[in-house]
C-alpha cells in the first residue's frame, strides 16, 4: 500500500487553482497551463477559499487585488486551515512596487508574477514550484506514513490531532475521534503467524481508507493493531453510521479467526466521541477520553462501539 501511494503521488497530474476577478486573465493562464496540469478557475477570494478547501490544489496562482477579499486575506485564511496551509501560492498582480512584492513574500507567497505576464515565464515559475511541492510531498509521505499499511503513522496522527483541535476551537465546529482495535489480535498472530497478521492489518487499513474519504479526514495506525480516525465537521449521527459501516465492512471481508472468543471471523472494538472542543483541551486529554471508551467497548464484550 505504501509503494502504491508513492506511485500515485509521482504519476498524478498536478492541479492548479487560478484566482483572478478578470476572467480574461484567468483564461489566458488556464489555456497556457492546461496541457500540463489540471486547472480550476475562481473569480473571487471567497470562491478561491471554497475551491481550495474542496479540491486542495497543488498550487494557487492568486491575484492580489479583488473586490471581495484581497489575495493577502485569502493566503492568511489558507494558512490557518490544516488542509490548505501547505499549498504554495504565487501572487499574480498588476502592482509593480518593491513594497508590494516584499509584502507578498512576507505573507508566505512562494513567488510573484507581474501583469502583463509573459506566459512562458509563468509556466517556468509554476514548474519550479510544482516540482518543489512534489519533492516535499514525497518527503512528508516517507516521514509520516506507516511503512506496512501506508496510513498516517503515530507521529503524523499526533500532529494532526493538535492542529484539528485548534481548528475545531477556532471555527466552533465538531471534531470526531474514533479509535479502533482488532479483537484478539495476539491470538490471531499466534494461530496464523505474523505474515498473516500483517495481511490482516493491511486489510483493515484498506477498509478504514475506504470509509474515511474526505481530504480533511486523517486515518492512522497508532499502535500494533490499533487505528485512529480524525474526522472534522462530523456530527454524532454520521459518526455512529460510520462506525456501523466499519463493523459491517470488516465483517464482509470474512477474515477467518478461530482464536477469537466472540466470532469465528475477525471483529473490531471501537471507541468514539464527537465534541466541539475549546482551546483549553489538550490533545492528550482528548485522546484519553476516547481510549477509555475503547476500553469500555472491550470490557462490554468486544465487537461493538462505545460512542459518547
């Protein structure tokens, strides 16, 4: 799975979001770049933010002067959201003063293109940033992915939990945390061997990756046979349905487990909670809250969900 993720990252066509309230400028850029990249166009700051959060492009060409919110405000908003904070931005503007260029770079823009632009120069600057982004993504993947399953590892999960708690507190939106543990996994390994145990972990990981599909969702392997899902903007009813789907999808795999004390096929226990957190809640406290629910699910007989 890990190798497949690397391959997809290398082979995928990069996506660029072009933001300009003058549609003719956006179309010129789009026509010049569409042979190499997937291109999206937005004509306002608000539309740009919506597109960026929905599609999470690899690069944004961002006009500074726009009628609703300017490019500086758009960039600041992007940087404050976990899903978009690492998207490189190239400012495109008619302003030609050194102060404007310096301000853009100080805000975090990666480069600066002046209007009227030379298309070949824009393409060269875009190519440089896309290549840098690809290399950064590869390094981040290698540093943050679990080597067996390809899911996020514990370090990446801890970083994501801290950031998503911050986002939840800032935006007053709910955050769901789900912990899942494979029932009687030690007995599975003892009975079928560690190679079979690894295949079992990969199968369960595939189910989790299928169920949690949004770009903002984080799916991680946080222990030997323990997994976690971080789901922003998830209410209790949807979380309950997702937990039911996890149980059902794993049961449909029909992974034989003669060493289980609850079934002859593989089952899982789940602890979950949904909360609109505040800035005072630590990631450790939030995790411990759900870990207790997971323990309760096990104590109650396993193969079930304990949802608070």
